[in-house]
């Protein structure tokens, strides 16, 4: 459901149903997939698979042990979104829209509310037979301020597994604050440029954990000899107070799953433990190749997509600094706020993070608002330069979407608290 | 080639006496993929078969149009009935400020054909992919210290069909090819860390002929990334080749020139000056091999060329049926069921989305700047940007920016040492008086290339802000 200043759009996503078959040919995995669950479609996909297997050579057995998970798992929200009904959802969207547009100079606004009930079965020849129902809720607001021919926007979104309780995270105060954010950007100053101290807000810290660091821990990149992190396994990469984890088992997490698309249960996987790079994310193939165990990170966007090693909820664990202490420690630099995107560089170990806005830090104080910025530099240098991480009171896990190559978008959680380091800041 | 699937007509036949206006957009797609790990095939996929349709109802409600939309993969009587019920339900809630939208009727004129099918790929998808993968690997044979660390090629064969209550019935096939190659340079006596060039592209055909030359370029970029120096800092003349521009220009223009932005008081103003004098930019829905090309748009309106910018000024906007009615215009054949998030979904899962005004292929015509070398000769001190991490252009503000993954310093009219790191950014389209990429165009090259949804030659921009950790560049511009 999307409401903006000119139109209201409500629709249900198509009930896409389908199946993907995967088999080991002796040398490689072979897959076919088909939409629909009717017998004709399934038989056709099965025959296509068999014909490809018949053409293959015999070879080794499939890599690694097959999952044997059996069970049924359900988000089971106490207040399911479907109970809200179209009218109830519309009332919520209209109310948020009113909150946004009550702020002067907000000439356009958009409110979106989406929820999906996703059901996944996984079965294999080793006996795995599991089912999960994932109820995902996502909502976002985008107010646009326009004055004297200049337009600026701010944005805020929430996402989690659950039901109507997720909507409580967008209150009237939140909506107005976002609109005021857009309005204030009309007079924002140009951002600084160059190498400087950077204080990342919790969402930007999470985007760093996911995009800049996390992609280098996906072990398919190890198997391809395509990760700058691979030679550093077991070594110190950051300060003793730095811990980074991927955790697909967080209750209600936007990127949480009960089991992955090879049937392995989701889990908490430490990537950096007290400054030491200790682990990677695995599917059965990479785990077999590298002598590790699967970590429950094999994910498909849907039955049409490829199964890759993917992150779930990736975050920097809290430290013990207060926000004011971090600002004081930074002394001069910039506070980066409202992440927009990040871009991975698994082999080169470079980073790109973009934010919508920020504030200068001058003489240990937060001062002028500045407009959009991009942050770049070496990930390893950034890790070495971390000087402080804020305490758990600021911890937040943002709802994002991650692609791998073209498409294959998946919900992922990116989280953390305020984090102080040093990097190149430039235009965005 | 057999006649494309007429799924839309089959669904329309099941609608019985459903009151119009309505339209049905359907797709049957078959996808094939090969994934390589180094020189080894690690996964083959296909056929991945997806068949579905989207039903749209337009209902007059309180002087506006209630749009009911539902998509489904079930074309049975029961499935169509359920889709109609859902669409009717949503039409009662939805509001759009159109009063008398007119869906296109009849058949598109014969002779406006556009080449969007790779015939060899269509007739033998698996064999064509295997041949392409073999040619890709062969292109790297004999290259010491360079390897494609991973690569994939994906081909989707799509049969699109459209039918509506005005009598339109049309079907056409098209092919989509997505290629991804990560080239790694490594080894050597210096002990430098490896370097990578990561190539991605989306197009209409498998063409292995340019692979040897491309492999040579990719290998050079990967090797140069290993010993690249720092990017300068400051306002710098910047040369942007089509590969980089394709990640910047289309996403901004599609929003700024789309009637959806106009309806909401956003986007460019009519007849306003947005570029240098003499600059013409068109959106071409009939460009051969264009990823956005098709005989008709996703509402069935015939495609055509649309002049977006003429002599530096805004000339024409992009309209679909509903926005045309709301703004008192006619559809420009720009009703597209695209997604801004997932490029591959834009070309093979369209039935899951409603039409909105969008661009097909943005075309910046050849200028008189000559070859790339001749464009570079115009720069005394600047940079050539070969690849940006992700420019992530923002349609609303027109801003773009990202990390320079690999570039080259230009000194005295020649490419000099490779540079890497830091960010480059700017604004594609800005209000009158403000600097922008189109307003600061200094030289337009003479050799356009089709990359993704852009056809453009190399461009020299007078200056863009670059944030690197190298010394400032001389700011003199030619």
C-alpha cells in the first residue's frame, strides 16, 4: 500500500508458488525450477533435470553432508497484519501521511506499508523435511521539502518479522522528525571533503558491517580466492572492543530465518571476536571445501533465484562509550547519518558508504547540518582506526535489502551503534 | 521461431463479460544460467520457467480512477476469477486523478519492428550459453597472472503478450542476457595484493566476438588496480566513458522526465534549460538491441523515439495512459512495468508490477569530440573514470556519487598513471543556474556505445568534485 500526495495504490503481490529442484551431477549442481504446483509443471521440471543429469558424467558424491532438519516453524505474530485489514492499513497510512505533511515546506510525501506471508518448504533425499512461515512487515516514509526551486528529502523505514506491533516504530513524533529533517536539508551546508574522523550513526555502522566487511566473509568468495579477508582468518583486524556477528536467529529480525535454503538451522556466527577475525559464512559446498561447518546462510531470493552464501542480520556489537564521549573524542570531523547504500569490494577491500546527511563535528561539538556524503577508503584501515563504539542504548538493527550480482534481492538486517573511526569523505 | 505465447489472450477470454476498461499483461519466461568458478563450471540452471499475468481494472470513482491490480501465476478459470475479485476490491480503495483514461486499441502498425531477439540464443539456449562460456574462458587463455575468478551468464527468453478491453491483442518475443565477470590480476615479483575488475552488463544478445578485446581491457584494468595511486582532491575535469555514464544518467532522467514526477510537482520544468546549447537527448523505445526496446510499451501503446532535451531545453516528458489523462496529454508509449531495485526483474517479471511512466533507452547522440583519445587530448590535468563502485544516482535530487574503483590521471592530453579510491560525484540535472553534468558538458565524443539502458559516447565534464587523498589537481580547464 502506497499513499502519496496524488495517488493511493493498494495491491496484493501475486501469490507466486513454485518449486526448484537441485541435483548433483557428479561434477556440479544442476537446477530446474517452475512456477505453479500442478502436476504437469512439476513433472516437466523433473524431466528437464533428469535429462541434464543423464547427459552428465559420473563423478564425486555431492560436497558435504546434507541437512536433516525436520520441523515446522512459524513467526506466528500475536497481531497479524492480515487482521488489520485493508481499511485499517489505509487508516494508518493516511494518519502517517497527515503527520508528515503537517510540517511546513513538505509539498510531497509518500508512505508505504508492505507485508508478506512467505512460506518455504525444504526437502531432500537425506530426510530433511522442514517448513517455515515468515511474516514480514516493512513500512517507510519519504517527505519532500520544496522551497525556492530546491527540493530535499529525508527517509525512514522499519522492517521486521512480526505483525502490527512493527507499526508502533513509526509514531507521530518520528514522522514529524523525518519531515523536519527534510525541511532542514533545504539550508544544509556542503559536506566537508577529505580524510577525517568519522562518527557513523547506528544504521551506517550496520551498513559498514554488512557491505564493507560482511561480503568479504561470505565463503564462496574464499573458494574463489576472491576475498581480501581470507588470508587474515585468525588474525587481529581491529581493536579488542570490536565484535561483529551475523545472526539469522534473532527473534523478529528483518533478516531472520528459521532454516536456510539447504535446510540448515540459522545461527549466530561471530565474524570478528574482540578484534580477531574468527569466522566466515558457509553453505555446504564452501564448508566442505574449507573444512568448516555450514552456518545456515544459504539463501535464495525465491524459488527462481540461485542459492548463494548470504548474510542475515549483520551487526557491530555495542561498546561502552557514550555518544557525547565519542563526539568529544572525534574533536573535528563529521557525523554521518541516515545511510542510503553501501557497495562491497570483496577482493580489493575498499568500501563505499553513502548517507543522506550529517553534521560537522568541531571542537568536540556537533555543529552544522551538512548534505549527502559518500565515505570511502580501505576497510582494514578503517577497522584499525576504530577508536570507540557506543553502548547498547543506541543499538539499532535497520531493515535493508541486499543483492548479489544482478538482482537476487533479499531482506537483511544491518545493525550497530555509533562508531568512531577515520575515512575519506566526499561528494555523493 | 514459433508464435509467442498468447497467455494474455487466453486470460482475457476467461474474463467473460467483465466491464472495461481492463488490460492483461502476461509473460512466459524461460531462464538458463551458467556459473563459473575460475575455469570450472560450478552450477548450471535451467530451464527456470515462470508464467504469469497481471490484470488491471480501471474504475471511475468520485471523479477519479480506482485502479485495481492483481497478478497471478494461475491462468485457470478459478485463478482468473480470484484475480478479478482481488482487483475489483483494490479498485474501490485506490485513487488516481485520471478521469477518462483510454487504453490503446487495435494492433500496432506493421513495420515498426525492433530487433530484440537473439535468434541463436532463442533456438538453442543451453548450447549458446555453453558456447559463450567457452569463448569467455578462451579469451583468457595465455594471459599470465590474470584469471576470471568467477563469472556467470544468464539468458532469459521471454514471450510477452498484452490484451485489453479496447480490443488490443499483441504478443512478441524478446531475449535478455546478463553477464558478470570478475577478473583478478595476481602474482609477480613485487608481492602486491591482487587487483580486480568486475564487469557486469545487461543486454539483449550473446555476442562472443568482442570477448578477446574485452578480456584484454579487463585484464589491464585489474592489473592497473594493483598499483594505482591516489585520486586527486578538488574540482577536476573528468572524462566519463559510456560504461560509467550508463550507471548515472538513465536513472536520473527517467525520474526527472517522467510524468509521475510532473504530476507530483517534482522533476524538470517544461522548456527549462537543463543542458548546454545544442544538446539533444532522446529516449528511444525502438533502438535495436535496447534493453528497454519493444514494439509496444507495457500497456500496448506503440513505442517510438521521444525527444527529451532539444537544444539544451526540456522538450518532451514520458507519459503512460493514466498520467497522460491526468495531465491532459497523450501516452508517449512510456508505460513500463519496471523496478528501480532489481534490474533483472525489470525485464522478466514485469507482470508483477503496474505500469508507470519510464524511459526505454536514453540516447546521447554522437558529438564532434572524436575518439576517446581525442577527447582526452582536450584535458591538461584531470581524470578518466573507468569504474565507480556504485554511482547510485538519485532521481529526485539528480545527485550521484561513488568510489572510484579504477581510473586514470590525465596529464597533458594523455592517459597517465592509474588512480583508485576517493569519490567522485555531482548532479546530472539541476535547476537553472546551478552546475550540473549536462550543463558542464565540454566535449561530446563521436563514438556512441550501447551499455545497459544508455547509448552515449564518452563525455568530458568541465569539472566535478573529487575527494581523494592525493594532491589537488590543477584546476585549469580547457
